[in-house]
C-alpha cells in the first residue's frame, strides 16, 4: 500500500495559532527555518555501515555559522530549560542535517555539551496545520508527552528517542533475547491508537521502538514520529499500520503469537486508556477538535471517501453528516472510545 500523492501543506489559521498561544506552544525564535535554508553547501550523510541515510549535512558561510550556532543553542534552551540561557555557554550546534525526503523537509540539529561530549538532537521544520493537530492529538491521547513549539512558519520538535521501526524489524525482531509477545502486544495497541485518532502513513520508518529494561525483561513502546499524515487520506486502511507491507513481519508475529481473543483484549485496553486521557483533558481536547472541524485538512473527495469507509466499518450512517476531517476524527473517537 502506497501514499498516492505528496500531501500539500495546510497553513496555520488564526484560531489554531491562538490555541497554540493559549497552551504555551508558541515562542519567539532567534533562528527560523528560513535562516537554516540559506546553507551554502551540503554532503551526503552516511551511517556507520556506509549506507546513505537520505540526510545531507549542510554547511554555512563563516559569517552565518557563528550566529546560527548561537541561535540554535538558545532554541535548545527553550526546549529543555524554558529559555534559561545560563546552561548554554558550554553547548554548541556542531552539525546540522537536512532531509529532502518527506513533507516537512526537516533540519536535524545536533547539540553537543563540550564538557562531556554528550549530544542531543532537535528538529526544525516547516509548520503545517495537519502536523500540529497530529502532535496535539498525540500529546492528549497517547501515553507520550510531545515537546514542541512554533513561531510563524517554523516548528521546533524535540527528538523522540528510539530504534527506527525499519531497523528494528530488520535487525532485532528475530533476536533470541527479544520478548516477541510484548512486541506483538505493543504493535496491536499502536495500531489501535493510530486508527482511533486517524493518524496515517505509519510505515516502519515513521515510528520508533522505545526499549526500556525491566527488572526481569524488557518493555517496549511503539511511538509515532511523523504526524504529517494526520487525517488526510481517504482510505481507511491508510490509518492502520498493519496494512503497510514493511510492517508485515510484525503483523505475522502478532498472528502467530496472539489469539484473536488476546488481540481484542489489548485493543480494549488501549481504547480504555485513551478514553481516560480524553476525559482528563476533555476541555483542551474539545477546543482542539472544534478548531479541527472548521479547518481544511484534506480535499472534499478524500473526506467523502473516508466517510463512506468509516460508515461501512462502524456499520452506521452517522459519518454521512461529516463535512470535514475534524468531524470524522471527532465521531471516530466517540465511537471507538465509548464502546
């Protein structure tokens, strides 16, 4: 299954920008996406095995570099210490990478602590309404807190740690020490979360596996890292990670290790947790969905197609009254979480 066309960017309207301001998601920036886009040269970035990562390391003219590096350490301080600059003297932005692949064409910034050589990353992207709705829904309805903020047309996102899904499937899925039942369980729950809030395009490179050692074993969590395809596609299957071919090895594992009854148990567990989060954040979630219902996030043809397919899946006709992707998300959440 493939994405038919590259999704267009949808602008941030005044109402959504006010929402972001109300919930401390907006902040002035010393460096913007446009500033980083003025690089003078770039070179392909390869991984430790010599494989092309599809990222380009970019370079700037000497008079730009000092100003950009200083500004990026201030951005990092906004993310990590609420703008306290007293910790930035020993920080440096030692590498900036650019990716032409994907909708947001992100810059990835590596920040290094010069006292101990420890490093961290964050991302600078073009702001897009779809992605912002996706980030907010993830923050409100998933077990994961999302740390990001916007300024104008620039989006700053904290790095989400974990093993990329495609690397995990290729290199670790069959390792003897891996608890395959727990991986299967988490994929079922991840699949349920994506469908309930209509997050699409969860191919293996758009999520990571967060591995946490436990006192007897390991715990796993599947985390989405790409939110560009929030409520855009017209096909229901686009919102179910199980239908992407590069996820097939994990789907086979689920079918092999989990009975249908066990899968239903894990789906119910995840819906119950989402429902609890929705209740605890009901005012903020309502404000977000009210905005989303009024925003244009997909062409009418895709809205109509998804409406028909969700009607068929839920065995109802209620989706016929939906006029926007926000309407579809709201009703789908209501039907999924109130079961």
